[in-house]
C-alpha cells in the first residue's frame, strides 16, 4: 500500500516552506546552544547577520567571545555607545580598531586616538632595509 498524507497549510500567512525553514532554524539554534562550542556560535552569528537578524547575531558572537564582530554590528546599527562599552570591557585589539576607524571617519578624533592606542595595531610600511631582506 502507498500512503499519502495530505497536510493542511499552517494557519499563519507564512508559506509552508517558510514555516518549515523557521522550524529548522529553531532546531539548529537549540543544537548550537546545547553544544556550547565557540566555532558553532561564530558560524551561527555569521548566519544570523546574513539574515539581518542582528540581535541574534550579537548574542551568538557574545557566546563565541568574538568581540570584534559584536562591535562591528553595533557600529553598523549605529549604537556607538554599546560598541564603545564592548570594546572597552573586552579590550580586544580588533574591536578597538574597528571602533577607532569609525570614530575617525565620524570626526571624533580624540576618542579615535584612544581606541587606536588600545588596539595596538600599528600599520606601517616596511623600511627600505626590511624590503631588501625579502
């Protein structure tokens, strides 16, 4: 015998594929939370960010302790005070650099210098002596 099951569409306005997709995303999110692995959290953050789900992305990046990505999103959604708080508390060089670059572009030179100093990232061109060595 062949059995054919006909399902009724969900009562909401979502299509069947969209509702199923939401279920799979929820299951995947639960799986990642259960595993508690930084690499999975970072991957989930990237996925959420690509879907423009910034709050979920921030949560995932926080769980992954990827402070640079948290700061980058806060800058993107223009919550600079929160970006400054994360960069200051984490003291992560790349997070400080992202914020410094943003502040410089916005004309806040004093704070930009402070965060550039925290970033410890010095971009200099190689000296002629260093170029000869390579």
